[in-house]
C-alpha cells in the first residue's frame, strides 16, 4: 500500500513539474511563427504521377503542393533512381543518378507569401532571413514585455539589435578575453575526423587549448560535434565549466524532404544526422553561493526562456558543413537580445545581433568600440575599421 501511495505521489509530482509555467505559455503564444513560408511537398513528386494518382481516386487532378520535374542530362541513368543528395549533390555534372528541380509550371493561382506580424516580404529577401532573429524582441516589446528581453527595458531595441559583425582570425591565436562576455556561444569546430575535407581541421589538443571560458561567465554553449568527436565534446564542456544540459539532433533531408541515406561521412554507417551538445554555465551569485543545484535554473538564469524549442531539427542539406538556419531562430526565442557569438563561422553565418569569428571570413567588420579595441590589440597592422557589410541589417 505504501509503495502504491509513493508511486501515485511521484506521478502527481511529475505531472505538476512538467506543466508549462505561465511565462512559458505566454512566450509560446507570442513567439509562434505567423508566416506561411512553409509549403508542403506532394508525396507523388512529379505532376504527371500526382495527376494519375488523383484521377484513380476520383479527386480533382490539380494539386496545390510543390512538385518536381526530373533533370535529365547526357550522363543520367534513369534506371539507377534518385540521387540521395539531389539538389545538394556536389557532383551533378558527373553523377549518374536522377536529380530534380522545382516544377513551377501549370500553377492555377500564384502562391502568396504572408506574414501577419509584419509587412509581407518576399521569401528570399533579407527581411525574410532576418525576421526570425528580430521578431522575438519586437513581439515582446509590442506587448509590454520588454523586461523579458535580455539586458532589460532600459535599452532601446534598435540599439540591442546591432548589425552583423565579424572578425577574420585564427581562433588558436586570437585573444578571446578581449571580446567581453556573451550570453550565447555557437560553435561548429573543424574537428579532425580523419577524412579528406575541403578545409583545415583542428587537432584534439588544439580544441582543448581554446580559451572558450573567457567568452562567458554564464549562459549557453551550442557545440556541434561529429561521431568521432562526440565524447571529446562532452569532455570539453566539463573542462570549460559547463554542464551538459541537452543534446540537439539535426536530421538531414534532401530537397524532397526525404532522409539522406547515401551520406559521404561515417566509417561504419552512413551518417544521416548530426549532433549539437547544449551546455549551460552558471555564475555564482551572492544569494546562491553554491552556484547551481538541480531545479534552480530559473533562479540562476532568469533571462533564459526555456521550454520553447525542440531537440530535433529536420532540415535540408546545403553546402559542405553548413548547419540549419533553424537553430538561430530557436536561440533567439530562448534569449531575445543579449550578446551572441559564433566560432568557426563563414560569411553565410553572419547575422544581425551576432559576432562571427573564423579564418574564412576574408575581412573584418566591427562597430562596437570594445570589438574595435580588441582588433587593434590583436592585429599588428592596426585597428580593424568598418567595411561594407556582407548583409544589410534591418532598421
């Protein structure tokens, strides 16, 4: 009887603790996406196959979903079937498998892109790419909840949302301590995976020597890892002062939203997913001398909006080593505003509100005085000066 009572009490406690808080419910409602940029793909792939299937079911032959048409080239061997990478295949000019392009013919009515929270914008515009970064702050401010934006309501939102900044540097030699502290760190290291890669890699010892702790007193670290470096990544989290809070998985798909099964990575199995470790660091506070204990996260990091994201991202494969953009939107919902930095980034990683560091950026662009001073102290040739940005920020 006593065991049954304890089990019942445990179930009640779990149900109570797993309920979203009032703040989580408000944030989930306000930060929900309101645009329709997602279009469903037709399961039949091509328009002829779709029309045939719908006719057999007695349904109208026109389908509003996205269709594809085969891209037949002289070296294509149709009998081999689909290329697993499709649009992201790096060998299209020699790959004998079938590739496809979007079929934009026979549209009944033009598709209209909509976004109820902002003025409508084209899908591929700068505004579309940056809306997910800016909207969380704007939405909270719109409803009088600017206190939930990192750094509080005393600073104007337009000042918090700085243009994208970047520094071309070798992270092994750059003095990271000169950049100040950041609330969120995102890193996609060039791990040495013992395979031929189109870029330089860092050894395990190089990774251990990075001064990542200098960038953060408290906050989140998102660390992309490969199969071989997964255990090393966990070790580095502990070495750098982080507790592994969670793990995010990216399921790789092709342009038809199908699983990429013919991967070019993995010694024993083809890798169709990647992992991102999520570490959290807590600063000691006067009212909490022991820093952190389980169950105290909301008291230690009151600016962190937890419970809004998911640990699985299903997204299309693009350039080599390029990660899904959905992660940036997730981070902005967890920490609207604040300082954010990305390590080992490239030009496509540059985003408003972020500082990007890497040795493939080819130039340096900084506007914050602290960052300009850091570049001046690090670069023997003199201080870095603002140059034409690669991306136009929204004002």
